[in-house]
């Protein structure tokens, strides 16, 4: 078997015909890429505070991927009176974690890849920061000196972030209607917006999928899919009862959920390299099949503008 045939067989295994075990290996490939990005590039200099925070997304994503790997192996219990439950995979738990992966990848994309200018990126980032800090201002657990001081410090941070938005040239150039949209987002502790020139549009988590530029309406309803399992809805409860009466249903839902996770993790890796192009040199040290896994998922769903390098060409005659 020559090298090209072997590579194509690996490609079919990881990207086309994947089994549950292959999907777990796929997740391990991605976690290995993330770990090496952290090790090799976490302390690379960044242009500004906003981009420095972008590196923390990578660390957050690592713990999510590693958790997903462990949950995907199945849970078990053995009680004191010898009741046993061995290696049960709960697709609804996977959905909760994968929704978090989707939201993390979506937010990273919203802040760091979708904006067409530095000013757009800065405003969205600062809205995000203001929302998080503002929610903490409402917490009641500020009954000691240390927490009171922290609250005052963060209040000053909020005021500084607001000032930076109001002094941002893009904000200054907006008309009053669009300025009011941003002002309302600040007051309501919301941050999901995007710009179309000097027009501001409010977003929801359900339509943030559009920013990934996914072709052919793939994944348009993905947030609705996640949401029905994120709360104990009637549908999620009765489906849970039906699910374990057919092992193939459980396996099918598990493979579907892991496929979604692998896709959005691949999108995230591509977007991360876009923000920090110095990571390409580390990416290209990985095995060719590892590079192909990331590039194929981006090519298939998003097009060639989202591949990191030309590793896919090695599959061609």
C-alpha cells in the first residue's frame, strides 16, 4: 500500500465513514492541536488587550474537548448492593456540552473573525465585557470589604469600557438610531450585534450560526436542536424514555452529536489561526491526516477561504 492510498484510507476513516471510536480519535486530534497551540504560542505578543483575551478562548475550548472525550466513552456506576451500569452514553448530556462548544466558537467568530475592521471588533468585545461585568454588579454576595472593593473596581472598568465605545470612531460615525441600538445593548447587558457598514443589527444565539458562512443552509436549525435538550422539555423527557429501548438510536444520536462537535471545533481552529497566523507553523508540524481533518471540515461546510493550508491537495492524483 503506497503512502497516498494509506492517506486516503485514513481520510475516509476520519472524515467520511467515521465510527464512534474514530470520532473520539478525531476529538483527540483536535485537543492535541489546541494543546500545542497553547504551549507554543500562548506567550506570543499580541497587538492589543482584545486579542490577548482571544487566547483564553483556546484554553476554555481545550477543557471542553477533553470533557467531551471522557463523557463520550460512557458513564458507569456500581452500587454497594452490586447494581451495575456500564459505559452508558447519554446523548442529551453531549448536546449540552456541544451547545457550549458551539456558543464558544460562535462568540469567538463574532468577535475575532466576522468583523471587517478593528473598530467593529473592539466595540463587540467591549459590549461583551460590559455585559459580563454588569451582571456581576447585581450579585448580592458583596458583604465583605474585599468583595465591595472588587465591585467598585469593576464598576470603574465598566465606565472605562463605555467611554472607549463612545470614543470609538465607528460609534462616532453612526447616526443616532444606530447609536441608540448600542446604548440599549449596554443597558440590557447584551452584546450580540454585528455591523453592516454603519448599520447595527442585533443578533440572537439562534442566528449567530450565519456568521460561520456555512454553505447550503447546513446547520441552520442547529441551535433549536441543542435547545430542546438543554432544558427538561416535554420532548426531551419522553425522547429520553424512548431512547434506551433501542441501542441503535442511542448510537445514532451520539454519532450525530459528535459529528456536530467536530465540525464546530474545526471551524474554531480555522478562526483561531486566522486571528493568530503565527500558529500556522505549529499546525504544519502535525501529521498530514490531522491537518486534513481540520481543513476538510472547513472546506466542506465553509469553502476554500477557510482552509488553513493546502494539505487537502495531497489526496489528489
